[in-house]
């Protein structure tokens, strides 16, 4: 294990990609992802990293290069943010449908219009149903570790993985982190082998038009139709939760870090009030929780580390003894409520204990999230005994509006 | 020596030597790279060049294909009409996907030729950005654009290369108002390693241009005109005749550009010696899609062709 490095989150991501020995890097600059691109091109040009750097002309092409490389059996990587991610959207679905083990860092940022270069989660949330696994890192160390583990996850499940981390809050701040030694990574992450890799010696036609119904091939073997392939993607994505847990254990053996791959609870054991959040926001809440505990309130914060596949039963079980659950999030499903809130609500439905739920929207487009206002809103929610109608209680509350 | 049955007129002896090595029906490989029977319409110009093109490219190739008639022609899962490895990709991304495959081949230390094969829509419209990027980066790939001058796969809608006045399902009644874009010229402005135009009516010309392209590093672009009976409104048996007429009227020229130098190829070069070419009207009258053209429009077209050829006669 190397000594602690103090660097930006973007550099942490680039270092992880270097350690993972990604071989084809294609990326297009967009704030706040740009320094990842710059760092990787610098590492490759200086010879510190042995890979092809393809300076593509768009994000659509960045993902295209990754799709081409992965289909030919070579480990690719890209990173993007915001509109760049949306520009890739067609390719995201393609990569997932083609079952390609691509890893991408998404440095979360608000989406235009109007332009915003600042952080929120709407970019990732808008691509929730593209068939990608979505991981959220809370700090620099998690950026490194999750990115390394993401390569393993993608290659074991044949599902692409997005490692999300907050623009500016994590991408541009400097924090200490450690990186494993290259030998440790090599022990953990074997070389990528793809049995369907494009190869003239074993010609295969990939992603051909697939009919609604199953059909026999020339050897009379029945092959699934489109819907069957989609079913498999879904089922294997569900299984990915377990695979991610196992990978975390392996990683822990090799690198000594991990233990909370799905949810990362902080002071939740006896908590009556549990805050749920993703990304750096969950870490910010730790201070809030400590202060509320000092005030005698039994509060905890539960960080959600993986958003898709959604670990519904793990979350629901973790919330069984809570009386109130407050979901704070930086992205929403317009016209309804916070996307995460809706998911948590539905996860709890089959379970005997259904805590009171509260939804808070914070920090869109980089709107400041003062710890004080988190403290106050949680506290108010904890102590309030005013009765709201079910419909009122289910509406998201916006924190920090300046209307 | 005149193997293609064509009246070549090269001065340079090395060129003649290369010429004599050229392919004829006598020495064209009998090996087939596609299976008999595919989903192309009968009389499809693309299917002619696909079959012959594969013979030139050989087995050590990977194909990248966006949605188009070729997607369907190559077979529907789990049956393939082609024997080649194919990566089907999204409409806009052909050249970028090919870039990724090429980068992978480089990493794997393989010389495998990466061949992007797209329609005119996939090339000149939605895919032009990715192609321009690949050209600028000098990707080592072969890019073939088969130009049937409309979006055929979706049922004959206008594309950037649809000629002015052409009837398509999105330019009904009076035909397309705008002139077509000259894609080879746009590609040429990127200074590619090699550029050639070809026609379904001269498959061996295409074959040998591919042989040449295989030996060149960098981006090789081949623009092939492929008549399409249902889209062009003609009988299936007319495909080759129409393609030949396009060349002989001087409308569609066969040429190569290497090191920035343009050179007419056999069938077009032969026309330089003629004082007048077949009138373009002959070509237009063979196809229902040109029914909306007025005499005046045809005269303008003829004048443009005459002017182009006057220029060629001065240059070559
Ligand atoms: C992003 C996207 N837009 C539109 C389509 C629909 N589409 C499929 S093939 C095609 C036309 C293809 O035209 P061309 O490239 O000229 O090939 P051709 O069908 O003529 O062989 C279109 C519009 C698509 N598949 N993807
Ligand atoms: S529509 Fe035209 S290009 Fe497409 S398969 Fe039929 S003949 Fe060929
Ligand atoms: Mg077309």
C-alpha cells in the first residue's frame, strides 16, 4: 500500500484507471470531468501508462470507441459529466444491451438548459434505466476503490458500470487517499478475456437484428429473442448485488479496505431517524448526525453506495427499526418526487414496518448545502408532531430555495 | 494486356504492371465469404459489391456496420448470411466504433483490417461527425460508403446524397428541392490516405481498389454507387445497366485520390477521349424517381456535367 496521496478526486480516478490497466481510453472534455481526461492523456503520453488514448470528437464517439474496443476484447475506459453523459445516452443503452464490460466515471453535474457546470445528480438519475450498474462514491478513497472494483464487476457480470462522484465537491477538492500497489491490483483484477471478442478466426456477428420471438440457428439450437435477452440482462443485474458484495470482500483481502459495498450506515443501529443519501452528501451528514446525537436525538445516516441494481431488500431491512426516514437527494423525477425517495418507498412496501418517509431536494445545479440547514431540517422533521395529510407528507420539500 | 476488358491508357509502366496484376473474372477467387441466400432485394447493387468486396478484403477483417440495408442483408439473429465477424453499431457511430476496434487490434498486436461499411445516410448525414473525427485522427481503417442515394432501409426517404429533383417518400410530388452534398469532396478535404469512387456496375474496379486500400496506412475511403431497384424505381435486371449509364453519361465518375492527386479510373478515364458523352437524360429516364424532373432541370444537369467534363479534359 502506498503512502497517503493528497490529490483531487479526478486524479484519484485517473490513478485507479492506470492501476486497472485499462488499454483504450477515449474521452471528451467536459467540466468537471476534464482533469480526468487530461491526467490520463498525460500519463499515456509520458509513458507512465501503457494504453491507447483516442481523442474523440464527442461523447457519443467516446462511448463508441469503448464499445468497439470492448467488443474486440480490450479493456476500455471513459469519463464524462452532465450533457456529455446525455449525449452518450444511445450508446449507453447499446453498451448494456451488447453486454459489454465498460467502466465509466461520471463526475456528476447538473444538466442544461440553462447551463450549469455545478454539481447535482440529475445526469446519472436521467440514465438510470439504461441498463448500467450505478455506483456512488462518497470520498476520494471510494473513487479509487470503487473504480478498481467496478472493472471486476463489469467483467464478471458483463454489464457496464458507472462510477459516480460529485462534481467539484469530490472532483476538484484535494483529500488524502491511498492507492494499492500494482501487484495487488493485478492479483485482484485479472486480464480481461472476452469469449465473444471479435476475431476473424471465430467470426461472430454481434448485435444483429433480433426478432420478437426465439428462433433456431443453423444447428437447430433455439436462441432467445429480444425479450429473452432483456430478461437475462435484468436478472443478471439483480445478481450483480451479490457479485458486488463478493468483489468487495476480495478487495478487502487484497487491499484491506471495504466492508460497505451496498449501504454504509453511520450511527444507524439504534436510530429512530435515518437519513438516506448518496455521494458526498451522505458524508456531509455525518457531522449533522453527530450534532443531533449531542442534542439527544437518535439519528443516523445511511449512505447508499449502489443505486442500480437497487438493493431494495437490503435497504428495506436496514430501515425496519427506524420510525422516520428522510431521503435527501440531488435529482428528481420531474412531476413526481425524488427518484431515490420513490425507490425507497417502493422497497419498503412489502415489509411489515413502514417508517414515515420524508423527501428533501437539495443542491440542484450546485446550490449550496449548508450543514446548518441540513441540521435544522432534520431536527425539525424529528421533533415535529404536526399532522400532515398523507398527500402532503409525500411531496418533496425543497431546501434552500431562493424564490 | 487488358485484363478487365477495359481500355486503360496509362503512361507509366509500373502502373501498367500493377494493372496487369489486376483481377479479371478468370483469376477472381472462387472462395465465397457470404452464404448463398440473403435478405437483399433481387437486383440489389449493394449485394453485388458486398460479395466481390469481401473477396478482395479476405478473411482477416472485422466489419462495423450501422443500421442500413446491409444490417438486414447480413442476417437476422441467430442466422448470419456473412461469414465475417461483424459489429453492428448505432447509426451515428460507425467510424468511431471502427476506431475502437482498430485501437483494440493495435493493443492485441493484430494487423486485422477494420472495415466500416455504411450507407449514404449513415455516412453523409448522421455519421459524418464521427467520420470527420476519424479522418482527422488518421485512423487506420477502410471506410466504405454505399450510396443508394436515400434511406432505403426505412423506406426510401431523402438523404444528403439524394440528387436534386429526386422523388422519395419525404420529397414527394416535385422531388427534392436541394442539391446533393458531394461527400467524396468533403472527405477529400480531410486529406485521407486514399479515396476512391466505385460503382456496382464495375465490381472488379472496386475489388482492385480495395486490394490497393488494404496496403495503405491511414483512412481509406471508398464511395460506391449502388443502384437500388425498389428505391430508384426500375426493374431488377436494370441495376448494372443503370450504374453503367451513370458512369458513361459522365454523371458519376470513377476516380481515385492519392496524395491529393485525383486520377480518373478506367471506365471514366476512357471517356476523356470522347468528344461527347451519352446524354444524362438516358440515365434519368431509366428510373421512376426522376419522373418529376422538368426539361429545364435536366438541361441544367446536362450543362453541369458538360462543364465538369470540360474541366477534366483540361486537367487530365
Ligand atoms: C439514431 C437513429 N435514427 C434513425 C434510425 C432509423 N434508420 C435506420 S436505417 C436508416 C436509413 C439508413 O439509410 P442509409 O444509411 O442510406 O442506408 P440504406 O438503408 O439506404 O442502405 C434510418 C433512418 C436509427 N436506426 N437510428
Ligand atoms: S432496398 Fe435497395 S439497397 Fe436495400 S436491399 Fe433492396 S435493393 Fe438493396
Ligand atoms: Mg442509402
